[in-house]
C-alpha cells in the first residue's frame, strides 16, 4: 500500500517567501505522517492571481532553484515523491505554469502545462511536450496540471503508457456543486480515473486570493472512480492508502477491458 497525501494550501501572489515556507512545511508534515507521495497545488510557490507579467516574473524560479534541492533532501530518507506546481522561469526567460517532480535523487521531471485556462494565456507560455511518466520507489507516476484533466486524451495517454497514479496539482476556481454534492471538476477526475482504471490524486488550493475563491476540491480517487479521501478545509490534507499496482489491471470484467476494447480501427 502507498500512503498519499494532498495538502490544500493557500499561496498568495506577492508573498513568494511565505509561499515557499508554507509549501516546505506541508511537505515536512506529510512526511511525518508517513506519506510516500505528496501532492501540492498548482503554482504552490507563487500564488495564481497575477496582475502583470512583471509580477509573475518576480515570483518565478528555475527548476534548479535551491528550494527543490531542499525538498529532495527531505524526501531522501523515506524514498518519498513530491509533486508540486510552480511558476517556472526557463533558461531563455520564458514563463511556464509547471509541475515539478522531486524524490531523494533530485528533480526527476518538470512538466509544463499544455492546456492553459482563461487568463493564464496572458502570462504563461504553453507547454509543448506530453506529460511525463516516472518510475519511482512507489510505482509509475504521471503528472497533469488542472485544466489538462479536462482533455481525455492526456489521461488516456498516461494510462496507455502505464501510469499507476496520476498526480494533478490544481487551482480550481469556485464552481457550484452538482448532483451528489461534488464540484464538476471532481466529477471529471472521477470519470478519468474510472474510464482508464488508474488512481488520481488531485490537490486543489484554498483561500481567497484577490477576490477569487476556489473549489477546495482536493480528492484522492481510486481506479473505480470512487473518492477515497477528500478535504474542503482551509489548509486541509487528504490522506489515503492505495495499492497502486491495481491500476495495471485494466479489466472491468472478464470480457471488458478499458484499453483493449478501444476501436482504434475507427478512431
């Protein structure tokens, strides 16, 4: 069993040092609880509601920033894996909405968001590469960011490539709940988990940032599409233990297979 922790933080634009400290403290807390996979929100080290590119640039950091080396040191003793969103300053000065994957060996991957939501397009460059899948001490982990989850092609790509878990740092703007008392974005995550038979850990954010409220929709979802842990609390943590190896079995029933039944001769 793998212990997964998603910490619902409230980063704020203009407070990068505080944001970084909060993110690091959340990692420490999760490690102390025995977490082996830790997921933090989208843009966890910078906040989200930027007014200008200059404001974003002031908060952006490269993947070589010492902060991520610190996270690696924290993860090393237990072979833990940390996935978190950050504002990335690329070597050529381009700004990306990115997610970093860190374990005890260092930075394993940086994924640049390929589907930018709304005003993100005013500030960030769009990612040009498919999301990574990484072999880790706990299994194969794929990464998406927020709006990416609403494009089934990406979840399917990760499932076909053999992901045991899809980690999704996200900032879901507040939307009304739908039937069943869940947010629509969580319904999408549940559907992607079920149709691909793969576990999903979606870490949302909390707080009121420059008048924008958020779903507080952090959810850990098993391969059947069932929410096994969630939190709507400010600064809350969703924790679940999952057998990630189950994601490798794509049989819905003896005669129904999530991947083999695709009609690739038609679509």
